[in-house]
């Protein structure tokens, strides 16, 4: 006689589900509450996983920040690097040209900024002190009739708020290390990672793909490549935005006689890599310098220059030079930048948008099974997308 087939054993979660879901009180709980509870525990599980991942990243910040900086720099130089490869440059020569060119550009900009700051700092400081004293006198003797104690109290409150926000941002900015040794180590690690990405980025990615199950590799490969193309597009767009804004605002400051025109241009260039927020902060700095040094009318013209350059760059020059119209949802980008700054300070604000754009494309690619259909995500679904410009057809 053959023994009857044993009933397959269920897992622990199956038993738990039968006990909790199939209890006597199941039918007495409204269906809406059951659905809400099902969504809630799944959401809590996802939130816990994300929280653990963020905690691990924070613990490994000395490795993660150089890695992200190297990837962002690689995305910035990728168009020029691939152009050199297409024109039969040896890979080692293309790598050397890309890295040395980046170092030369950044070093030259910083040298120009430091040179002008050291040359004009004394004059700007004296004029700023004089402007503040004039404003103080106007507030006391003018129509507001404020007292000196009221002004001092408002100044202390404003300075305390600025110091609090600055300490929050700089705590993230110095997350890579507060000592010279940490900063030097992070710099060397960034350069080493950048060289490895440019030299064998494809091989590194293939190794990463092999960590996944064989059936999932095509999906992860396609999603990762689509995300990388989005990050390259983001970096190229921000580089164009930064160059146009820096030249336009810096030249406008120089023609209006605003001091520190070159440092203002450098700050505008660097700040443009933090979408929206960087442009607002650096533009406000240029207007403030014009106000305290040149007076309200020049400050008004400086504001006109800042707004005009940003509008011309966004609506005219970008579509012409890039051949695409960049569509960015402002609310999503501002919230992402603010959240990144709250979590990790300046590095968080810098990496927030490219990370969000990568994750957005990666998830949509997987959810649409685009590796099977070949259908890319719709532009309206992306936090950062490029929509090809419609070209006019010429009739013969």
C-alpha cells in the first residue's frame, strides 16, 4: 500500500495570514479598512527598507559621496569623452584629456574668483559697512521710527536663523570629512573612481548585472542604461545652463560696475548645478552686492539682468543649442532639492535631482516592461525628460 500524499506544508507567512485574515472577525471589518490596512503594512515595510538604506548610506558617506561625485563628473564629461572615442582617439588619451580638462577648468575658475576677491575685498567690506549704517540710520530717523534696541533684536534674530540654516547645510557639505586628511582622501578616491568609470565603465556595469538573477538581468540592464542616459542628459543640460547663466550674469555685473563680478559668475556657474535653488541664491547674492555697493537703482537693473538671463536661457538658447526642449516639473524638483538638503545638506541638494531622475526612469522602465516592448516612458511621467523639437519639413 502506498501512503497517502502528505499535505504540503505552508510557510510561516501562510499560517500567519490564515490566522489573521481568516479569523472570525474578518467579515465584520469593513472592506475599505482591510484594503487600507493592506496598503499600510506594505507602505511601512517599504519605508523601513528605505530608512535602513539611507542609514547605511550615511554610515558609508566617506565612500558614497566620492562615488556620487565621480559619477556626476563622468556624466558631465561623457559627451566629450564619447566624441573623442568616436573620432578614434586612444581611450587612455581621451581619459587624460577629459580629466585634465575638467581640473583645468575648475581650477582656473577658482583661481580667478580668489584673485578678484583678494583684490577688492577691502573696498567691498567698507562699502557694505557704510550701507548697513545708512540703512540703520534710515530705520531710526525715517518713517518707521524704530529704536536701536528693536533693530539690534531683529538683526540678532536674523543672524541666528542664518547661522542655523548655514550650519545645517555645511554639516552636510562637510560630511565627507572635517579634517584635511578626510578631504584629501575623498578627493583621491573621487579621481580614482572617475578614472575607473571612464576606463572600464561597461565592464563594471556587467559585473553589477551578474549580481542579479539571470532572468532579471535584461530588465535591470535596460533600466540602468536608460537611467544613465537620463543622468547624462541632466548633466549636459545643467552644464549649458550654468555656462549661459554665469556668462550673462557675470558680464551684466561687470557692465553695471558691481564688484566681484568674476566670483559672482563662478558662484552662478557652480550654483546652477542645484536646479532652481542655486539660481535663486546666486542671483540674490548678485543683487545684494549691487544694492550695498551701487545703490537701489543699480540693484534693480541687476535684478533685471538676472531674471532676463534666466528667461532667455530657458526659453530661447536651450532649445536652439541643444535641439531639445527640456521639460522639468518645478514642484517635483524643488521638493526633491529641499528634501535632499534636509537629509544631507549641500551634497544632498546637489545629488537629489539626478538621483530622483535616475530612480524615476529606472522604476518606470521596469513597470512598463520596456525591455520587452521597447516602449520608453512617456515624457509626462518623468521628473526630468527631453522632448525632441519638431523639425519643419521642407517640401521640394
